């Protein structure tokens, strides 16, 4: 499964520990900017994460933070002339019923140009559904092409993760073809795949999110496929700090062995 991007928290105080959450460092971010977002001090963040030099933080590192996170951006769509709710749902990889419920629509057939619809966020869509093997393969190949991944790599990863089962939910809560965790989805929606809002129910959106995350790790790993796959399974910060665990080595070896099977 795709592990949560988290760093081990170092106990500072009861109040800080009780409010702990995770922030993944993005390219160009500084510790002071992150501290400002969460209403924390640089000294507290450095101590909480065991950072010796506050001026040196690496993109992809998962920091334990305290305080309130920045307010998420409101996700919306303005209805265009000729749009239908089913067209909008298909474009977003969402479910019509979720758009109806979220916007309090009395009739799914009655929307008008200029109307602003709220869109499902990472927690809004909770019901994964079964898709055929052919549909799963199409979604994965499309995502590979969209994100410029090596031929067969995402298909191999998804086979290892779920056997191409969108309806699969792990004990840890990872969902779908590429086994996305809710906390990973929240981060990916913000930075990598903002249109994959239906990642929990739509095979297409789930494949796109998994592809976006894998591509992100490939970029950070300078194209090292084995390291990127290890980061997908184990988490980037743990890979950097400890190297691959034995189970991660097995996971990477299995995925790489599967790639030739799915190359077209």
C-alpha cells in the first residue's frame, strides 16, 4: 500500500503533541514560511523535527507540525453553456450523486450556465466501485501517458498494490488501483493532481493521482526508478533517512519484475 508521508514526532510538550500533523516540504519552501502557515515558531518546528540547521530542509521531507493548517482552497466549477451535470462529473471523474448532494440540487437535470458548483474534496467521495480489468488498464495507461511515466511502470505498480481493483480498501484505509491514503490524497490534491478529486471512487482519478505522486518521486530521485518506487511504498523521508527496508526492497523488485508484462 502507499504509506503515509509522515515523520516521527519528537515530544516537545503535551500541547504540541496533541495538535501534531504533517506537512510535506515543497520545492522552494523555507522553514520560516512553513512556520508562518501553521502559526508556529521556527525554533519549535526545528526542535519538533530534530532539525539542526533551520536553513537546510529538503523538498519531499515530511515535517511534524503543530497549530492550525492553512485553510484549504475552495474547489468549485462554473457551469458553462451546454454543460450537463453528467458531463461535469465525467470530466472530473466524480459521481453525479456526489455533486447533487454536495450542492443541494433538487434536480440533476436543472443546472444553468454561470452557476458555481462545489466539487468533492479528498474526503467527500468515500465509495469506491468495481471496474473491469479493461477499464482499469485504460485508466492506468492514460495516466501513464498524461504524466510521462515509463511504459508499464504505473500498471506494474497498480498490479502489485491492488491487482487493479478500484474497490479495494486496505486495513490502513488506502483506496483503489494505486492504493491512495486519505492523507496522501489531501497533499496530492493541493500540489500534484488538483483535478483528481474523485480519487476514492473513480478509477481514472485514482490512477491519475497515483501517477502524479510517482512522477513527483521520480523527479526528486533524479530518475532513479527503484528509489522512487521505494518512496511510494515507504515514504520519501524514511527512504532518505534510513534507506529501503527489507520489505521495501521486495516491493520494488516485484514491481520492476512486473513491468515487462505490461509494456505495450
